[in-house]
C-alpha cells in the first residue's frame, strides 16, 4: 500500500519518539535525501517522449534562442528540429563561446544547442518551486519559428505536500534510511546503524525485483578465446 509524505514523517516520528512539528520538518529533509539516493542507485527513469519548444524568431536574438526547460527535466535524449527535419548536436556553453566568439548572436539555421543550469531569478507559476532552473540555448537564433523536439528523462521532484507520493514502490527503504538519519540526529548510533543495514537490504530487494522477472533470464555474453593465438 502506498504511503505518502505525511504518513512517512509520522511513522518515523513514532519510531524515534519525537512527534514535534520541528522534528517533522527535519525528518522531511531526511526523507527527500534518502529518496533521491534511492532513485539514483536503482537507476530509476521515466521518459517524456513528446516535449517540444518553439524556437521563435525575434528582435532580441539572445532571448529568442534561450528557453527555460520544465521543472522535472533531468537529461535530454536528443534534440531534433521538426521544422527542418534535422538532428541538432550538443555542445557545452564554453565550447560554444570558443567556437563562435563573434557570432553568438547570429540569426540563421540552428546548428547546435547547449543545456545549462542557472539560478531562478524570475520564477513563473510553472517554476515557482524551483531554486534552480535548466535552460536550453540554441545556436543560432532562427530567422523564423522552429519547432524543437526534446524528449527527456524526468527528474522526480522532492516531496513537499503531505499527500505527495513516491514515484517508486520504495516507501519501506526510504523509511528505514530516514529513520537511520533521525536516530543519528538523536545521537543513538547503534539504532542508526541497525536501520542503515535495513536500508541497504531494502535497496538490494528493490534492485532484485527490478532486474528479475519470471519471463526474463539475465545472461552473460560469452566470447570464446581463439586457440590459434595461443591463448
């Protein structure tokens, strides 16, 4: 049964014997910390396959070639120009400046893109909860509107509301890990060590369930040695 963010905080507070509002806030931080660690270690991913941006022509070419990506953006799979039917290669912001020192603000065909992270200084309603935002810059700015397809791997957002639920069936592991952190905060190190071991075991169980199923047998690709080479 799924357990939401508020229920996790309550259960951990009950385990360590501290149900105060102040400690619940601390527990919430520990929950998100373990949640992010677990998603990374189990290689969780979910893909948004049909995300597009319209790279619009405009008088301000710098603004026209830079766009804010969704708050759940993790990594792009590729960038494809639907208008010109062309794959767009990736480059870094540093390399873009090195290769095009005098033509950064040119208008023309889009021949490269770069994605960078920056501080959110002008949040809109779609970005209000993000301290940092990912942006994509196209080089060059198009002379007319171009539709850019950017399928991407989602980044699971942190839990914040009491009814927020985890994207993966990993509530037990997260509870064990956050409980270990809570006991460490209380300087109960033996109890923290116990729950840390439970956390690691729960991750192993999750990875087993993820990688093995009745209709799939993991196999190694075996390459025979060439006896003629004296091996």
